[in-house]
């Protein structure tokens, strides 16, 4: 279908909007090369005005606000709304009524800070360690797929920015850039990149993902378990986006997607499918805690389990010997009305405080948009926080410079509010520095561990 739709037309934009050029050379044999084509030979599709074609195929670069005029993370989100509608829907949508997505951010607003005065803080130290790797902020790049939809450099631009600003990046299983290319974009050989893993229905593909990550030099595996199937992301589906999934033969079993937007769809009766639903179609829903045993037999890399949503599972993860857990409801993109990760952190504090005193590192993501949000999570026992959508939004139109500007804004907010709290280092943050009573009333009365 894709070949017929693109027959006689330039398919470069369809491919480049999602994938790296290296995909072709790695997935196809040299005999597949049929020759070279002069781009001048192609015409703009007759059934679609040129302006519309440009708008749908790439983000607008003209008329962007001056980067220095963006002064908070919300500003980047507003600018990112200039992205093509299908891209914006994939990046920003939540499940169902988006209650979980909204509550993730609302939870932080329900917690108040308790500043201390007259503490004489000449400087602050925001460094910490994630799985033994130093980071200049208690913040990491959460795994976000298809970053190339936001900017041609995609995950490579994020890696470059993370390296220059001393952050850790978790590379998405659905990265639009191959891990080898992302590793080349680092600023030093010591810059850590962690690999996210979704367990594939074809387990051999997951074996290859882990082995490839090891060969490339990944420093840890973050296995995501909170989306055994995709949530009902209505904004994404409402655009009636058709996506064709193609698998190329080869040692890595490359899979790529081709977009067919509403202007190109030909079957009026075809069911609309969002990008998320197609991207998640290969994830196995048939795994249990034994998958950690399988992963341990496959690699010696540190393992973090991403998607813990209650204290009971946090305890089970600890008992299974993982190095870290991520409290996450997938950014509100999986099961709507799932409780906020910050509430899960309070559950752990109340019902399993021994986890806070162990070597287990506890990470948290979802709804974090301010430096005060970061400090609240750290004060309550989190090791570091992950941001996903904000990195995509800052990448949109600006590339690496946008990501670095966003990190700088977050750094300034964290440093300023540490002074207000009267602390000079992250280690000095304590639970008594936050008032959680408005959020605690949502805690479950008791649990059986």
C-alpha cells in the first residue's frame, strides 16, 4: 500500500519525519539500491496544496519566538503546538478524559513548601548520582519515542544537550534514531545513555534490543511495564491517522512506520488508528515478574523497572533485586484515573519506609514542570525525576539549543528555590520541608504487604 501511494512521488518526507537515514543502510542489503534520483524530477502531489504538504510533513521553523523570550517550561509547550496536528496529538495526548494526565501535575500543587530563613546560603550544589553516574541536576531525560517528529536531529540533539549540561538520558525503545548514532552525539565517552525496553511479543526482538544496547555502550536497561497495551488516546485517534507498519529483514529486524494522514486516506470506512496504538501493537501483555529473571540472565547491566503505580509493586520490585524503580503512570497515557506517581511516593513513605532506607533508587515522572516540583519530589525521598514531554516540546523548532534553554530554566528554578528553602545541597532536603496534608487525604487507608 505504501509503495502504491508513493509511486511516482517523493517519499523522503514521509520517511525522514520519523526515521534516520542509517536505517536503510543497516536494514537493507546493497543489492536493494536501485540507483539515484534527481529531486527536481518530483512534483508536489496534485491532490494536496504545497502549503498543506509542508505543514503536515515538518514543523514550522519560521516565526518562532526568540528563544530567550521563553522563560518557563509552559512556554515551550505553547510553542510546540505549532507542530503538525498528528505530531502534537501523539506527543501531548493522554488516555480517555486525561484525568490522570491532569492529576499528575495537580498533585504537586497540592503540596506546599515550608521555607526556612536566615540560613546564609552563599551557593547551592544540585549534583546527585543516578545508578552511580554523576548528574548536575536531579533530572533525567525520560524515554520519549519518535523525537524526530519534533526536530530532524531527534534524540541525537537531546543527547548532545544532555552531555553539555551534565544530564542522563534514557533512550526510548521507539527512538527515531539508532542507538549507535545517539552514542556518537554524546559530548564524551563517559556520558551515560540508558536503554528503555518494552518486551516484544517476539521475545527474540527484545533479546536483540538488549544485546545491541550493550554493544553500543548503554549503561543500564529500563524495562517499562505500565503499558501492556496502549491506552485509549482519543486526541491521537480522532485525527483518523492511518499508520502502516513495515518490517525489514536483517539482523536487527528493523520496523518502521509510514504515516498516511487524513488528506491521503482513501478508504472512508477504514478504522482510524493513532500513532500510539500502532507503536504499541508489538508490546507483549503476557509478562510477569519472571521477566526480570529472564533479563538478568541476558545482561549484567543495572535494571530499573519503570511503571510502578502502588506500594505493593514497589515492594515486589525491591524483592526482585532491581537497582531502581520509576513511579509512573506513563504520563497519564495508559489507564486513565490511575493515581498520580507523587501519591505512590507518599504510599511508599507510609507503608514501606524501609525502601527509602535501602540502596534502591526511586525515580518519579509525570506532570513535573517547575523547579519546585523537582524539590518536592526529592524532599519526599525520590532520587531524581524524569521529564518527557517538556524535552520534546523544547526540541520542537529549536533543536539542541531549545533543550539546553529548557534545562537552564529548570536549573535556575531549582537553585533559587533551594535558597528559599535554606538548603545548600540536595542531601539537606527533608520531608518536613513540605506540607503534604492536602495530598495525603487521597492515600489508601491500608495495604497488605
